[in-house]
């Protein structure tokens, strides 16, 4: 018997992480549930290629570099002689990951018409976020500025294409906004911009009523003797007529090229929204290292001073800063005092990105846990018996339950994204007929007819009804972010736990297994873009007519769809489905009564519980629709287990009390394997060798 050493004895086989677009059973169901077959067939090759690329060793090397060499201010913000010098340094890994995202159109795909295969109309958001879901866990937080880039692009697009808004733009404003939009929606890494979104101040985060940043209308003198100062000399883009000064407490895209920010313009008026470039041209700048042509003139920050960079629990690769603004020049977006209205366009986008980020981390965590279970052995039930984890009934039941929770959250997330896509195309003819067309969004100044395939999902609201899509989006935007980002944190920890001690390590030497990094980064999802309670309160504000009516439509339409086609052969099954629907309806009716008749003080104090229970009702409806549209043994069992756990099972009565999650007729290991790995269980398994002991930290 030989003793082990550092390099001899048992050494664990590396788990192999496979392309999640193919291996993630939930993501596959989502794609087939929402995308018409013809469209899914066309986009699959490109999404599959992206799914491989985000798992390349080069990507993981860039992640390690971005995490290890964090952003800093050169010279702590001053030069050798003490003069202020604002030079933010980010690592090559961060820049390369950003460039990868730009080149792969993580934002641009929703706006251009040249992406393969063709403009996708209201399905563009679904396709975009399926791709983002694959990228999130590999992007090292570069999707944070990309999310604000996406929101800013959508805001500018609205003002450039909506006739009443476009009519209010001057020729110069249109040129400036168009230039920024072109940068935000480009795929060229050398040309693409990201954007900041500056709301948070020391007085509050999502509550901007006490904003201390002030904007003053102070246009530059016009005339040939004194031309208007430029933001960019090469593009001849002028600086704006508004002078903005104040202090922003959090800036999570400090290396961006522009920002959308809020400021007050006069006492007694609400905040206003502004676009401002991050840099400006200064013809008087002198280079200390150049004496020939080009020695004078250059760019500098546009009235921005980086006060300090934040030190954070997670998202360490992301440059987050406190910024002092003095005479930052910008352009008013929309009307004075209507900044909340304008910024809400961005918030709908950034909250969706934040939720997809949380789901992307969880999806990758489950992918790693699945791969680890195929190569790791542990003590079995019998004495001295060892089993691969994927043959261990307890471990696989844990992963199967985790998969069911994940799929429920995926249903809520992607239904919200589906509604977002519909809302962005409300000005188009209805999707109710495949012969109807939608305008292309390839350029905000041009449109061309396309014919998106007809919708498949039974919960597709008629886009001609103004009392359905906008109220649903207004409610779901806050609801899904509040519930999903809060819920994914313990689930992400469960993925980390499933690896034992290895999961707790900072696996920068095996970056593809670094679930501790993903867990840290996932925690911020419940904080930025509105905390769980802030968004629960916002959901409560949204729950007015016609929002309650729209949610009632969702519940009743979904439950009716779940019973369609039931015949005599399905009598017993139909009876259970009907009873299941009644339990969901009972819970919805109770929530509706609370919303409509409850006292404001009671509703506010219970907003988190009410919001989260409402999210569970929506998920329950989406479960029954999913199981009906694409039936199968695995999805039916997942649905029943989820219903039982969340109080919609036969003994739960829909009152929200967690009940015994044992489901009558529940199958064992074989079914759990099918739930986790797909029909037929894991394929191409190479089991690990004999393990001399149970893994311990």
C-alpha cells in the first residue's frame, strides 16, 4: 500500500463544461416555447457557435486577468507634480471581453438588420437574451455597461423615430443623438460605445426625488469668431447647451464614452434626463511627450472628476466610481421635469439585463454541477459502496429540485422579455396574423417591412389592446427583477455547495469552475437597478387598473389554454389540471382582493410578500402552459414538484404555506436524471476512478 503525495495517488478528473445552448434543458425548452420553428432553425447555428466561444480557454484567461488586475486611477488621480490627472486604467482582459461582446452584437443584434438571418421583429429581444444568457457567466461583468448601452440606445431610438418626439428635435440635436445611437448599436469594437446611467446620489439610489445635481441652460455664444466647443473633433459633434454640476455616488460604467444622467433644472420641478459625452475636445491641451505636429490639442473628461473607485464584495472587474461633475456639458432628453419618464425606458432594459445576468450565473452554476456529478464519486447508501454522484439518489434529487426552481424562474424571466419585445413593436401591425409586418429597427431613421412568423405562445396578448401589453410590462418589469434576482442567490450557493470544498475555492487556476466568483457577482443583482424591497414597492404602485385586469387576463387565459384539447382519454388528467387551475385561481383571487381593498399601510409593509406571491402565481400559470404546449414526463413531474413546494399542490390550497413536497407517484433516480440531463439521462459519460474518501474541505 503506497502513500499518496502531491503528484501521486488519486487526482480528481476535471469536469467538462459543454455548450449550454445544447446542454441546458430549460434553455432549450424556452427557445422552443417562444420562437417559431423556422426562426429557431435559422438562429440556432449562430447561437450554438456563441455557446462554444464563451467557453473557450481564451475567454477564461481574460476573465482571470480582469478579476486579478482590477481597475485603478493612474497616480491616484494626479501626475508627478500634483496636478489632477484623470486616467482610469482597466486591464487587457476587461477590454478584450468588451470587444468580444461588441463584435458578437450582444446589444447590436436587437437594432441591426444585417445580423443573420434577418430582422426578427418582436422576437429580437428573445434571441438577444438567449445569447446574453450564455455570455453572462463568461463576460466578467462587461454586460453591466452593455446593459446601459442597450437602454441608452433604446431611449435615443424612441426620440429619433417616434414622430411627436422626433418633431421636437432641432437639426443639431438630431445629429448628436443619431451619432450617439450609431456608436451604441455598432459591432465594430473600435467604434462602439457603452453608456453610463447616473441616478444614484448620496441622498438615495432608486429614489431620485432628493437629487442634488443641477443642470443650467447656458448655451455657448454663437458666431464665427467663437465656434461652439466640440465633444469630438473628428466627428464635429458639438457639446451641449446645458451645464451640469453635482456629485454621483455610484457610476458602474466609468470607462464608458457617454452617459444618461438625471439632474434638476429648477426648484419645485421633477428631475430631467440628459445625454452627455464623457470626453470633450480641448485645443489647448499640450502633450508632454510630443513636440511635432499634433503636440497641442486632445481630449479630456467632460467636466468629470473621478473622486475615488469603489471597493466591492463582487463585480471587482467593473470600474465603479464616485464622480464629481463641474460644468459637464450635455443635451436635454425630452421635456424638463420628465426625467423619470425618460429613464424608465432605460430601466425596463437594464432590469431585464440584470435578471438575465442572475439567471446566466445560475444556469452556468447548474451546468458545472451537472458536469461535476459525472466525474465525482461519493459514499453511497450501503457500507463501503461508492457511487458516481449522478447515480446517487439524494444528490440527483437535489439537482432535479434545483433544476425545477431554475426552470420556473426562466419561465418568468423570458415571458417578461417576450412582453418587452411586443411592447417595442406596438407601433407595428398586430402579430396575430403571419401576413402582418413589423418595421425594421436597423436604423432609427429608416424602416422596411418584414414578416415575423406568427406567435406560438398561448399567452401572447393582442398588441392592438392598449390595456394588456403596456400594463403587463410595467408590472412584470419590477416584479420579475425583484423576485428572480433575490431568489437566484441561494440557488447559486447551492450550485457552489454541490461541488463541496472545491466549490468554495477561488478557482482562478480552473476559471471554468469558479462558482465562488459567480456567487459573489450574483449577489449584486438583488441590489442594483432597485433592491428587492424598492422593486416590490414599485410593483405595488404599478398594480392599478388596467394592470390588475391585465394580470387577470394572463391567469384566465393561461389556465384556459392548459385545458384545451382535453378529451375522454385525458379525463382523469384533465380533472387534475382543472383542480390545479382552481388552486392557482384561488390564490390569484385572494391577492386581487388584497390589492383592490387592502389599506395602503398594510399593503406597503407587506409589499415584498405580496409581490413574491404574485410572482409565484404568474410562474404557476406559465408552468401549466409550458407543460401543455410541450408535454412530457419530465416537465409534468417538475411542474408538480414545483407546485407542491410553492403551495399549489393538492394539500396546499393555494394559501402559500409550504407543504410536503412528496408527489404521489413520484419516480426515482431515472426520472431525476432525465430532469437534470434531458430525456435519456447523461450521454457519453466517462466515470472517475475509485475515490479513497469522501471529499472534504
